[in-house]
């Protein structure tokens, strides 16, 4: 004989609560207190409750339609102290463009909120009044991140969230980023295919940038005599930086450089290096510097993917810091350019 399926009504009767309370609790809806959610979930487990997959799918569909109509705004949190600087970087504008277009396609409106104008505490009041439950945490430099005290006073548990890349690590939520390691390996391979033999890397050593990791991995297939030490540029004045670059070039003798630093063209020209006659250049983000050869990060796709991830969380009623955060990495594509001419014939 088939065992009777335990329903919301059975759990509600056992606890003396409404069926709606059971429904909300089993979906981790923050409208129900944490204590009540745990109580309902424990009783459901004791009684052997398992969700009906067909009913769950129908409920999720209905709920997503209702939530989309009632909560049509998704918030883009620009936490930088100087929010205008974010727009100065082409890749971030493409993040926004991809995210906005994806949000509109799904029936949402993406709206920016700037920490420089509104405190996080005030934002929560606004979000609550307007029924905003989904947050995009925009890229933020490490030195501009809010303090732990400021972050601690915001009720993150009430929101679904996705962040861009490795910034805001204090909020260990799902994030979408460019596949920096994979992209750098792709760049290295493309430079090799064009006949370059001493391929260097120049960039800053930052915790949220993994380009150098891809570079070091790609070099392992080369003889040790052709493995170059990466150049990590210091946050010093321009004179000290130029001296650092000059010494590195004299020691490592690169014929091509993979760059994640936007000022390399200017620095090399000041040092008398002819580009690309003396050194070919490759950029890890073609939208943010004058180097025309290198990686297109597919920034619009990164923005679009961020919205898809956020809306998925909203539809599943996943709020707060997840127990198991997920990383979604979007691969870039190679683009040829005049600053990396083909040298195969010269080195044949």
C-alpha cells in the first residue's frame, strides 16, 4: 500500500499554524521568523514530508510571476565613494548595459543606488518601502569597500544578492566574473602562435585579480630558460614605476607583454620602447586601455549572467548569505590587433 503523502495541511495541523505559514517557512521566506522557519522545517522532516515535484514547479512559476509584478525593481548598489569613476571604465559600462537589458527582458527595471548619496541603512528603508528584494553588488576597489561595522548594520539576510568578481569578499555571496585564469592562458597561447618566444606579464598584485595565476600556469609548458618572472607594478609615483619597468625589461628581455595595467603603453614610450617593433603588447581587457590586441572579456554577457543568477535566486526565495556560494565564470575571446603583429616568419 502506498504511504500517504504528507501535505502542508498535515504539518500545519500538527503545529497549530496556518497552511500559509508552513508554505512560507519551507521556502525560507523572510516574512516568517527564523525560529518559526526552523520549527516548521524540523516538523516537516519528522513527519517525512517530501515536496511534490509537479506542484513545486507550478508554485514556483506562480510565485515568480507574482513577485515579478509586485517587485519590479532590482537594485544596482554602487558602493564606491566616488561612483562616477565606475563609469569611466568601459568594461563596467558594458556590465551595466548587459544587466539592464537582461533585467528588462525578464520584466524588471534595474535602478542604481549610490552609497555616496544614501547610506546603506537608508537604502534598506527605501528597499523595504518599494518591495525591492534583489541586489546587484557592483565592482568595488578594495580601498573603497565599506567597513565591517557599516556592512554589519545592513540586513543582508532579507535580500537575494549577486556580486561582480572578487570585490566585497566580506559578503560571501554568489558572484559572476570574467574567467581571468582561462582568459590569460588563452592570451598566452595566442601570443605564442604568432611567433613570440619571450612572453612577459605586467600588472598589479591584487587579491581579486587572477591574471598572473593564468600566466604562471601557461608558462609551465615552456623550458625554464623561456619562463619570465612576472612584473608586479607598485602603487608608487610614475618615476619609481618607470624605473621598476625599465629594470624588469633589462633583466627579462620580453618580446611581448601581456598587460593588466592600463598605463603600460605610455610607460614604455617614455622608456624609448617602440611598440610593436621592440615589444608587442596584449591587453587582458581591451575596453580599458589603448592596446588593441588581446581579450574581449564579454562584459555584456557578464552583466546579463549576473541578472539571470539574481532572478533565479528570487524565484527560489533564496535570501541572505548562502551556505555554499557559487562562482560563475564567463570566458572571453581573443581579438587581433596592430600592437601584436605576426612574427612567425621572422622567427622561422
